[in-house]
C-alpha cells in the first residue's frame, strides 16, 4: 500500500538514533555550556547509514579532522549533505573530547528502490522508457533523479508524437525502508501539427514563412515517409531563429518574434502553433568602409567593389556575413592565418540606416611549414602531394587548403581526407594531412538489364590507384544477346611526373541491331593539361575499323548502302571547365565541356566527317541534402568531301543516358521500315531532383523530366522535342553501382511503349 506519514516515521527513526547516541555518550555537552567554536575536530562519527558509505558523507563535508570547528561551515555541511539527495533527515551533534570536539552526524536514509513499475505504456516499449529513467533498483530513492526521469520520459513521448502525454509518479512501501517507484502513463493519441499561424506578418505571406520552417504540418503522404507533422522541440526552437534570420536578411532589423504558442484541440490529437510577429521598419545599408591601416586605398576600394553589401540597398545579415567571409578569405590567402574581421555597426533609427565599418586585425603573416602525411599505407606520398595546392615555404592560403581537400577527396582513393594546420612558430604553419585509404581496386561481375541490350553479363577489373602511383588501369567485358564489348586501358594523370594526363585504350565491340550488325575494333590515345585550377584541355587520336554486316533483306536502301568495312582516322580536341564540389555526388557547381572531332581528309582512310558537341551540367543545393541537376547537350555532325556521316557515327537519342522513357534511338529519325537511323543533330534538355532516401546507406532517389530529339539532314534544330518524366534510385552499393530508372513517354506514338525502365548492377571487392 502507498506510504503515508513519511515525515513522522523519519522523525521517530531520528529520535531513536538520538536516544541511543545520548545513552552511549553521557558526557554530551550542550551548546550553552561549552562553546565549541575554534576547537580542533578530533573525530567525525557517522550513525544511521546503511547504503551510503561514511566516506561519501565525510567527503561532502568541509569540516575536517584536525581543523578548527566553525559553525558556518557546519551549516554549509548540512546543506551539502541534504543536496546529495540520499537522506530524509539529518542531525549534527557535538561532544567535547579533551581539548577538542567530536562531531557526530546522524542520518536517516531515504528508502531503497526495490522495483520500477511502468504502467499505461501501450504504444512504447518498456525497454525504451527505461533508457530515459535515471533511477535504478537497489539504489536509494533520489527525488531530483525522479523528477529528471519524469521530464525526460515526457520529452521522449513528445518526440514520438505523443504531445498530450500525461505521466504521474508514486511510491509504494515494499518492506523495511524499501519502496516501489511507479510511473503511471496516459499516452493519449499521437499528435500532429495541424496548422501554423502567423499574426502581424504584413509584408510576407504566411505561406512563404511556413516554407522556411523546419516544423511542417501533417500531410497524409509525406508523414508516412518523413517526420512531417511531428512536433520536435529542437526544431521548434530553431524555427524562431530561422524566422528572425529571414527577416534580418530582408532588412527588418527590429523584428520581434514571440515563442510559438502551442495549443491542443479538445481531442488531444491536433496541434496549433501561433507566432506573434512585430515586423518593424525596413533598414538600408548606410556607409560601408574597411578600416585597415596596413592596406592602401586601392586595396580597400577593390575589396569594397566585390562586397555584396552596397550603400542604399536593403540591409541583409546574410550579405553582411558573406562580406566578412570575403574580407577574411582575401587576407587569409595572403598569409594572415588568424585574421580577425570586426564589423562595427552604427544605426541611424530616424533615417533607418545601418553603417558598417569592417575593422581588420591582420595578425601575423605565416608561411606553410612542414607537410606531414599520415595514413597512406599503399598510396605514395607524391600522389598525395601533387594534389595539394601549396608547398612547404609557400605563403599561407586558406583557399589553397580548401581546394587541396576537395582534390584529395575527388581522387576517390580515400574514404576520408582531412587537412589540419598547426602553428609551429611565429612565422610558419605546419600542415597535417591525414587520409584513410579505401579500396580502389574493383572486381565487378554481375548482371544488368536495359531496354537496349536486355540481359547483360558484366565483368570488370579496374584499379584506380595501381601500384599506389595513381594510375587508372581497367579491363572491361560486357556480354549480352545484342552486344559484346571488350576494352583494356591505362591512364596516368601525371605522365612522367608532369602536370599532364595521358592514356590509351584498346577495344572490340560487336552489336546486333534490328536490321544490321556492327563489329568495331580500334584504339585510342589521349593527353591533356590543366589551364588553371578548374579548366583543362584534352586532345588525342583514334583509329577504328567498323564492319556493317548481316544486313536484313528488308532493310532500307540507306542501311544497305552502309554494308561493308570502313576505317576511320580521327583527332579530337575538348575543353572542360569543372567547378563541381564533388565528382561522385555533386550538390553545387557546374561543368561545361566542348568537343570537336575531325576525321579523314589529311588523316587518310575511308571516312570524312566532323562533329561538334557542347554539354553543360549545373547543380543547385536544396533542402535535406538534395540537389537540382540541370543539363543539356547540343550536337552537330556532317560529312565533307562529298561523303555522308557514317551510320554508326550519327546521334541516337533515347535511352538511359539521353532521353529516358524511350528505347534506343527512338526519339530521332527512322527510315521507311521504322528502323532507327540516328540524326546529324541532337538537342537534349533535362532536369533532375536528386535526394537522399537512406543517408547511412548512400541510397539516393531521383525524379526527372527529359526533353530531347535527334534531327536529320533535312530538319532544323527546334524545341519540338520528345518528352518524358520518371523516377528512379541510385546507389553506390557494396556490390557496385546500382541504377534503376523508370521513364514515362508523355506523348507515345502508335509503335512506341508508354514507359521504359532500365536497370544495371555490379559487385565490388
């Protein structure tokens, strides 16, 4: 049964202990008879303790044996002992012993917990709740821990969506000085945010403000996938900061935003959030200056010209922060590793102007000192050093450090690549490069499927860091009912230790089309060189022999004219600018590439043609670590010297790498028999949203819109394109790269499918 009259019981226990103490020590001195102040403490006696050790009690006291007794210290000791949470009552008594005083501490311990009982937890498992409880069986009951456990348990329920949960506690006597602790729970229904309301927002719609919040309202579909509608306290606290930051970025520097008022409906299911907003007036930038006694007027004027903030424009805290970063980076790239930028503001409330003075404290100029490389057991030091954008003795540069980290990660030789700086002396900054090597050798053997090739068997052996020298070696075999492909290649990104990449590959490919087959054999070698950090050029030569064979008797004259064997000798040149933040999974930046191909003529052999291809990709970061990807490709090709463009050099639009939702070449010209023959021109436009599905697995989802078409000689380029939409998943799985995408033809013609899907998979070791 529940304990009653606990205070009275504790008093009786204390009185009993006191009588024993008086009987055992008949020479007890009263305070009015003898003053103990200043007398040395000869001993500290502890009585009544069963669970709490004597050392625990004496360690919590400032009164010590051998030191003079002080009443104030004794009073503080009582508070400290009560603060331990182990005792229902305490008494300190004093007894003269010779010229000293003996201190007796008499305690009445709180009861021991014999069991923790949880009732009413129908939707949450007991083991999950026990993790939130600070109390433990066989320990002394602690009121502070009990309240802390209650608070944590409520918070846990609210994180799970049970915002209306009610929890009570009680203790039940379970024998001599033992109790059972009960947590009685009324879970209530799961609660969701029904509506988020704003009051006082005159210049921004409630819809636009809601979009910026981390807390979202309930949505039948999204709530199944995400936490949309659940009220998370941490997100709720961040939302107010997000709103204020948004208003500050729009010039409302005096904005006041209340804490959200949380209201539950009568059924305890729906939550309503209300924000009160006092927007205030818009402020603009006043005068903007950079104060640096060591810089010339020319330098400060140059810096001012690249700042985002401009006098007279609407004030924005985001622009202010970007300008601080711009100024910091400018000086950090000139050796000042610890530059400090202090933005001093002056507010003119009447004119609603905020003047900014950026005070620069450069600090000491540093040079890069020793570069220490750790963690590379296979990769040679020089392979790592050549990716660094700085050398020992160079002037310190923050941008060089950042770019070096990006380049190391982009090699894909390492699962982690970290660069840390350590001050060596007053002039040098040592650099510690720590890498964790990953498997760069792959053996891939598996099956795939595509609408072009049907079932594909794939075998691939590659080593991106062969012999630890950064060499990229590969041998690849792909076999299917329609295609057999073999290739071997080697690329050295720093040929002869120069900043030149060079490589070659040899290949043999046979392909079975509906109306004919092709057999292609050839080799290719190339080399290139960076122009700057993000721009490079590449050139090379390719020789190829192609045989068009097994032409169907019903094939068109155009295809029959291509039958036989021809050889092609060609050179190619490309220019690339690549500013993606990550080569494998980019979220921001862009890449642009232009390629020119010239075959025949002075190079000899059978085919005379040329190609021009322009391709661009742009990545925009979005919420939830997702990104929008826009890309386009424009191609033009033609023969010369009276020759036509060969059938196998034409542009085929349709399929996984062009316009999804179409079979190979289907979004382009066909002959009178319906066989695809490719075009001499192509235009492809695409938009994708790539988003994480399961972050820790590296699984990504994609939704896309494609538009594209190949055009024949007698057609002009136009925006009359074939269109598709679709979705898919992309995963660099432990078994290899996996890609599944399903495209839907928006306007299928009579002989076309309304949807096409492609799948490919391999395995790594």
